[in-house]
C-alpha cells in the first residue's frame, strides 16, 4: 500500500449507478418506459424497501422521520458533528420519467458507496435522503417532506391533506411505512444539518445545447403566478360593427402581444409563459364576452420580477380598453440563492475532474430550496435529453449521471472534512 | 265617400301589431321575458294555431307545404298572377327573444290586415309566410323551410334529420301538423313567387346608433369560417429558455394580433371575430403545445372576403415560426345581393312616409337569402335595443315595429299592382 490518497470520485461506479436506476425504474414502470410512482403509493413503498435493502447490504443505518423522509447514514469520525447531506426524491409524476428525483437519491447513495469503496473516513457523517412527496401530484403541496423538515410547513397540517379520492395523507403514510418498515426517529421533524448538496437532471435544454456536462446551480429562480381577467360583451359576430364591440379576446390579444414583447430579454433568462387561456362563451359566431389567462413568470432575481410585474400591470391598464381588465397575482415564491462556498466547491471540483461546466439558475423548484434555509446548500445539474422531463420519455446518459456523482462525492467529502 | 285613395300604411294598427307580439310571446314564454319556441315543438304548433286562427277570423286562406311552411293568402284580382310574399319565421333560439323572426311574420300579417282594412284590392295575391326552422337550434341546418322551398336543400334529406334526442324531423313535423292542422298543398315544395320582402329586427346596433328607424337592406353579407391550428411543443415553463421554445400560444398571439390589425377597415364594414380558442394542455406551468382558434369573417362583397382570406393565409405563414400552423376554411356562404328594384321601393316608401332610413347590409343570415334566388327580394330592418338578439332581453318599440310595417305594406302594394 502506498500512502497515495484515492479520490472518492475514482470509486464512483458508472455501471452500478446505471443498474440501480434500471432496478428502480421497474417499480411503477410504465409501458412507455417511464414511471408512475406517486408519493406514498405501493410503488413508493417498494422503492423505499429497495433503497433500505441496498443500505443494509453496505452496513449503513436507515431511519425515517414523522413525514416519512427516509435517511441513510454513513458515520463520520466525530460522533457529535452535524451531518453533510445529499438527496432528492423517489416519487414521480403520474406519467413521469426514470431520473427526475431518483437520480439525486441514487447519486447520494452512490457517493456513500464510493466513500466506502475508497476506504475514506470523513470527520462528519454523510447522509443520503429521499424526501417525501416532492412532486405534489397526488397530495398537495409538493416538496412537502423537505418543507416539513425545514419547518416551513406544519406536520399536522400536512398529515391532514387528502388526495383526490379522499385518502388522508396520514393514513397513506402509515400504510407506506408499514409496507416499508424503517426505524422512526423520535421527536418532531428536522435536525441540524451541516450542509446540503442535491444532484438532479436539469429538466431543461441548456446544458445539452451548450454541450456542458455539469451545471453549477447558483440559485433557484423566483416564480410568480398571475391571472389576467378581461371583461367584454357578448355580441353577434355578423351584425356588430367593430366600433360597437367590447371584444374581450381582441383586448386579451393586445395585452398578450405586448407582454410577450416586454418579456423578451436579451440574455433569455426571464421565463414568461401564458399556459392556460379560457375564452367565453366560446362560440365561433359570438364576440367573446370574457377571457381569463394565466401567467407564470420566473427569474433568479426578485428585483427583476418586481420590475416586470409593474410592466405587466401597466400593459393591462394601457391595452385593455374598451374592456375592463385586471391582473391578479396568485403566488409569489422568492428566489433561493445557494451558498457561495458550496457553489464554489461544485465549480472547483468539476473543473478539477476536467468536466465542462457552466453556472446556471434552476428553472424548476427542488427540495434544496427548503433545506437552503437551514444550512449552506447547493445543487449539481446533469443534462437530460432535449430538456424533456415530467414525461415518460425523459432520458439521460450513464456517463453524465456518473460525472455528476463524481462531482457530488468530491464536494461531500470536502464539506465533511472541513 | 270621396274618391281619395287611402294609403294602406294608414291602416297599419300599431296597437294591434304590438298586442299580437304579446300574445305570441306567451307561447313558449320564459320567466326572463324571452321565448323558448324551438322548431316543431308544441310551442311552435301553438304559434301556428294562433296565426291560423287570426287568418280565419279575417277570411284569409291558410295552407302548408311538405316541410311545414305555413302560408296565409289574401287573394288578388288576377287569379292567375303569382303572389307577392312576405314573412319570416316563428321558431326561436332556446333562450330567444320575442321579435327575432316573429316580427317578420306579424308584420306580413298586419300588412294583409291593413290592405283589408283599407279596402284595397291588389292585382296579385299577397301572402304572409312563416318558414319552418330558421334558427336551426333543434334540427340542423337553419333556414330550412325557405331553403327547401327554394330547392336549395332536398326535402327527403331534411325529413331524415334528427334532433339531439334522436327524434326524426319527419316525426316532429307530423306531430306538429297534427296539433296545428292546416290544409296541405299537394306536390313538391315550392311554387312561383312574384317577389318577396322580409321585415326583421336588425339584430345589431347600427340603426339605434345612427338614430334611424328604417334599414334599407341591400344585401346579406357573405360569411366564411376558418380554423387556425398552431402546433408547438409542450415544455417546462420554468426551465425552458425562450429560444428553445415552440410556444404555440405565443405564435397564435402573433397571428391573431396581425389579423386584427389587417381586418381593421376604415369603413367598419368587415366583420372579423375570433370566437373559440383552445389552448392545450392548459396547464399554467407548461408551455402550450397546441392552439386552435376559429375565425368568422363577413362582408357584403365576396371579392373583399377573397382578398382578406389571402391576407389571413399570408399572416399565418409569416407569423407562426417556429411553430407549424395552418388556416383551414370550413364554410363559405356567398353574399346575397337583393334586387335593386325592391331595394329602391323600400327606400322610396320609407322616404315618402317621412321615416329616417339608411342603406345597410344584413350581418346575419335570413330566409330571404334563399328566396332571393327565386325572385326579386329585399328586406326591411327596424332597430332593436342595443342591438341585442338571440337573447331573452331582446327588445324593440311598438313605434318602430309599426313604422317598418307601414313601409312593408306600401312596398307590397306597389309590387302587387305592378
């Protein structure tokens, strides 16, 4: 034995990591190659059992908390040190893919195994976590497990949520933990965490388009939702002159056209989407009497969102006449800025491994946004094919998944030995 | 008795005409003051019986044809002369008004009564007619009775139509004629007509806005319907940069905005309406993958419609990128130009009676468009409150209804004595 240190990234096993994805994809697998593994379903329980079995085989301890978050622990040298944590979620959309969430859990678990395989002891414990119900497709709201852990949502209120069939979350959780038994950590949810790093597929096309392997995630962009309502007057399409019309759709078109123009930023960072449009009464030969449409607007900087919100309001005021119109804000989620030290570590480790990389904000929300309120946090993105996610055809390469995990384990080791 | 000729318009009885509207409004009357008297319903049969009873009281003959059109005949001096005809329809929309159609039937009947009361004998017979199923809300298509009479639709095909409950039109017609028995004219539908004049509420706001009593209807504008389809690609609203999007609604907005601008004619004659818009999948945080919308475009001149159709096509081709898009024409109803002699007579008689008037095309379709293919034809419009029609709140004044009838009877007498 030479004294030469083996870097933990050298012990990341691409084949093993890929096989674990394939094994997990069988649990809730769909004919089209995706997964339907909604939160607290039998498929979710099966995934929990699978992860716990792999942990047991490696001698890692597992436990859950009262909202069902599942933790895998590899001990550190200092028994009193707070853990460094990594993970994501194992639940999926009803027609979801094999990588959204699951990659972050399996990358964290692979990091634990790589540390083990490389014979590296860390000062702090390193933990993998599978947060409960990130997708929020069966039980609302999403990112529930991490939010309860971070104290952002109340446990009792979440346990009282019902799915669309009327099933109580508390009952579905009890059923799941009965089918996938793991020791329950006593006391309320949440415990001190030293730092947190989450790996995830990008769910967008930027890495692929720019031919980069690693996304150094600097922030989760803020998002605001609005509803625009335009009131017109129903009238006969054949007999009513233009001058006598209050055409709600003509007004809505003027508003939307001006909004698209006003949100066309040169750097293409602002995300502006009109996703839902209702035109009433919806008869081909009747002038529309009412239009409502939704706006989803996102940007990493809250000040930019604030400025554009004022612009959108001004457009509604300027373009709606002769129709009364209003813009109402329905949600406002502030941006999450990740910790500069963690961001720097991700960038540094990617570069040291010779992996092409770029800084980028996350367009979607993730569990990391809640944990970032507790401790220094960051994220690592890897490319997914054509940016497609929340879709059974979601895809990623074994090489990219392994590359992200190599960065992850180097970052975790550095954090755990600070 | 002096030899002074009494003009038939002097015998028009405003009070009697208004009372007949009130009596008819009870048949299918709704709590909101409108009527629900759909074609070949028991309410339709009741209206037929009412009209026939009034006719009998005045000694006018009544008969029906095989599609159920109901005719009232006042004989002329020349037994062989073709009749001058006037009328409209007695069926209504499910939530219709008291004047749409019914006014034209009652004005024609009042004209017969006025001729009778004034003791005027005409050379040609003068007939009032109530055409079957103009609205087309229960049985499709509308303007059915006049179209069958004019040979534009086939009788056997119309008898085979079914309503949404599966009732055969042939059975509903038999039921109606059993409940409202009238002598059936032998042979196929249709017979020679000398000329035709239809009175109707405007169903638009122009007369009211311009403070005119009589609309001299020069034409029924042509109408064309289109469906525009824009194909995009569903994508995550948070993660997908604008440059990577194929946003079907952004493209549809560019198309619609350009179309509204291109159809803004200075004279405000072109009617352009986007009435139905479907945006899929309709999720606030998903970039729309598909948009379809309808266009209803009308103008009195076919050449103008043709030119604008080319413009609309060019806009779709120019503005849709990067989304494939197409404009499909689904209907094309050519304009109806009314007879210059009849138009001239309507204008002349309105002026002679000192009634303010204006030339105008009809924005909506009417039975007159089919009869105009058989013989010289025209129409007379009177104002309706705020242009509202196909609505239980449809309204008109007794004075305007009588004024239109005075013009009508003068025109009919002139035509009948040519």
